[in-house]
């Protein structure tokens, strides 16, 4: 994983300065350690007795290092409820010594007006131009809003490129992101093409925008602990559109409009799924534009001043290491990214994602499809067309790769689904169907959707299915 500070040094410095002001305001005279503000946090600790450790977005990487830090007792501070939940729910660190520094104490929020979708919409994004921030999705959204919905909308993007991916993304998707964006812009249709502006110092980009502009961020970054750009924007009393994800979840004031992350595709989603999901996103955007009233931000938060021993913190971290199996070997050799490609690593990333993503009570359909190149196998050659048609009709769905069926997060999705769809049939599915209908006896109904040419393949396995399960032949006319 590329070091957080290489990408976010500017934001880290801003947050560090704001945190120092906050600590001064509550008369906290302590030995404060900003462990994300330096390349090597070990250098901050030298026979320290009682310390206050402040975590920013790099909290996961830093926790693995904490046993090496020379201190006796600590209080832990973070910038969002998401990161507090990671500490308490995933690492089981006692809540008694963890405090979330309230957003409103770091950045004051001015009152904002509520924009109308019938007026000219000036969207602005400021920050890293990265796949983790879903800039490609943002471009596709604006194109659809201009061309299909005929909205008077423009987009200005401030920032510089990087090619970082979320840890959950497949390594083969690591393309040079600037090339991806430039090709995408050339392929999309526009009434007003997006304008790109170079990265500016501090909050100059905010001052360069008109007061009737709207900030937008569709980020699903796994280190989105706060959102400095959104905070700078809110100080000016301007409205914003943000993903309901990570640190963004704590942004609650009248001028904010949150997009459920179920409408935001992942960067490595299959193209036919990605395309339909962006269409659903644009539909949600148009029909829910600033309709949900947000409560005024609560700037109060309980300050936990009780210390916790290093021994107790290390015990929590080591317990998680043990549960993850071979992670120690990867960490010792600086191969965190490689670990995240393994099953144990993917399970851990999925646990993180459940804390970043606000729970959605809607019972969704689950589509289980092949992760391999469908063109390589005759049995799955029609999968892209079938899935594309299916996702046009399904209002809520989750997409799960065949190979990831047993990941903890996906098992939960399957158990809570309204229905499970298989848009193909291959012999390897017999074992999986047996497991789903046998070991997981309460599994929701399964539906296997076949191309007509596959009908004979399934006959030997029909007895495997339950009465609630079904087989259907997908109409070739719908594929035309």
C-alpha cells in the first residue's frame, strides 16, 4: 500500500493544525503524537509514559506497528465515528480511552441554502483525482445528467492525479488513472465538458469557486476518515453532495445531500454492471436532489480522558493478527498489499467496509457471476448480456464474484438477500449450490438464468435444487 502521507500530506498538515487548536481549546496539556504526520511513527516515541495518540486515515497500518512504539499508557483520538467503530468493533479496543474529535470543533459550519435541480448546477470536486475517489463515476454521472436528463449542469475538478486503488480492488486493474480519465472523457457525450484545474495551495480552490457552486465527492476510499475538502467547503456555507461513507457519514447539516453507496460502483466492477449502476445513480440524483433534510451538526462529543495501557492495546491488535492467520509474515516483509489479495486479507477488508458503509435495511437481490474473463468459456459467453439486462430491471442488487462466495461479508449478503441469481451455469456450480442449499439451509430462493443453448447442461443437477428455487431461460429477444 502506498504511504498515505505521499498522497495526503496537505490534508494531514491541515488536520494536524486544526487538532492542535482543538486540544488547546479544551486545555489538554499532553504529549500528543500525530502518528500519520511522519513517515515513521516509531521516531515519535522515546520512553514516553503517558501519551495522546491521534490517528488519521492511516489507522489500520499504524495499529500493526503499535507494539514497536515506546510508551506505557495512552489515550486514543480519531476523526470520525467510523474509525472509532473500527477500533472498538474490529480490534475490540475498549471504548473508555477513545475519543472522536468532533468535526464542528475542527471546522465551523456556516448555514447553507438548498439548491434547486431546476436551476443551473455548478458542481465542483477538489482533491486527489484517483480511482479511490470515483472520479470516473462522477464524469459518467454528469454526462448522463447533461445528455439524458437535459440538466443545465457543469463540472469543475481541482487536483492532481494518482493511480492508487482501494485495497479491495484486483491488482490487474491498476491502470494509469490519468489515461483512464482522458479516454473516458473522449468517449462520453457532453453539452459542457468538464474543466480540470491544477492543484492549489490550502483552500484557494474553494475561494476560486462561486458561492452558488456545489461540492461533490463520490469517494469510497478505505482511508476516508474525515474529508478535508468537504469541511473547507462547509465553512463557506455552501451545499455539498457526498457519499454516505466513512468520515462523510458524520457530516450532517442542512446543506448536505448524501448518496447511498449502493448506487456507487466499485472501480473493478464488470463494465456491464458498472454502466447500469451509474444509470441508477443518476436516477437517484435527479429524484432525490436535496430532499432529505439533514439535522444540524452536533459539535459536542464526550471526551474520554481515561488512559489505557500499551499492553492492553497490543493484546487487542495481536488477537486480530492471530485471527487473520499469516498476516505477520506479510507485515514483517512490507507486503500488506499482497496480504490483501489473499482470502484472509479480503475478509479483513470486507470487515472494514462494513464500518465505512452505512447499513442499508433494504433487502437486495444478489447476483453471483464469474470473476474470470467470460469470453474464455463457452458456458459463460452470454453472461455480460444477461447481467446487463437483469440489472436494468432489478431495483436493488449486490454483485458478488463466484470466487468470493465464502467471504464473511458476502455470506451475510446472501443470507439477507431477497433472491439469488446465477446468470449462467457451469459444472463447478454443483458444489456451490449444494453448499448454499444444504449447509446454508435458510438461503433465500435461487434462480439460475440460462441462455437457451445451456438448457441441457443443467438437467443432471435439477434434483439439487429446492422447491423454492427456479430455472429460467433468458429470452434471446431481450439480448438482441
